[in-house]
C-alpha cells in the first residue's frame, strides 16, 4: 500500500542563524516539525525552535573549508531522509533556500521521488550580515547595486555605486558582522569579514 503524502516537505530559509531574523513562517514550520535536516551551522537555532523534532545536522564537507556540503555528496541522503519522514519534515537552510548551493538539487531529488515540497524564504545571510554591520547594500546614491560573492572569491575592482558582500562562512554571524562593521560604513564600497 502506498502512503499518500498530504503535507509538503518544507524547505525553509533560516537566514543567517540569528533568532531575531527568523521569519514567522520559518518559526512556525520549525515549531510544528517532526523531523528537521539542517545545515550544521544552524544547529543551535534548530534545537531552540524545533524542540520536539528529530534533528539531523548536515556536517561540513571534509573536503572544504566552507560551511556547506558539496551538493552532489548530500542530495540523495537529504532527500531520502526528508521523503521517509512523512508529514512535518523540514529542511532548514542557512540564508534563503533559493540562494543555497544544495537547494536546487535537493528540490529536484524530492520532485523526482514524487515528494511535494514548498520553499519558505528567509533573509539572505550575506545581506543580513551587511545590514547588521551597518554597511549599505542599497543606499542611494552611495550604493545602488549589491554583488554577493561566493566564499573564497576575490573582490573585483571597486565600482562606484556598487557594494560587494563576501563571507567566508567560518565564523558565527555576530562575529562576522562585528568584523565587517569595523571595516566598513555606508560610504565604503566594500567590507570584508
């Protein structure tokens, strides 16, 4: 007998991991969750907001210095855990799901397995980081464009009216924003954490 899933798997954006920046929809999804698969960097957030859920912390990729596992290594395992969980399954991503390096592949694996899913947006971690640090990502006429750079990528030459945000993902949100704030203000075209 095939069980028909009545609830979609929720692919939830946890923002930068700061509990004050978690959306109400994300908070409600976590509170109702029975199973949560989360990026390891959001372990504290998941434990606090999903106290009754079985938690699986997706570890750092041993071959990378960055916070995210390589999507090709994680897709099958994450999708299998979420598909088997039934109602109340949540995948919690750092930042916004649509910007996470594993989101597209995991969503495709769920779809291929006949599992419905729904994305719950969250603040993009890099934008929240810059805003918390007081660095303008859109402040006319100082900055009218923002460029989010992947971890480890070199900053291109400064361009008037453009803010560059990069984050190596190796330290906590509060530490990163403090470092960035010490190196930038609204008139500064770049700040590094």
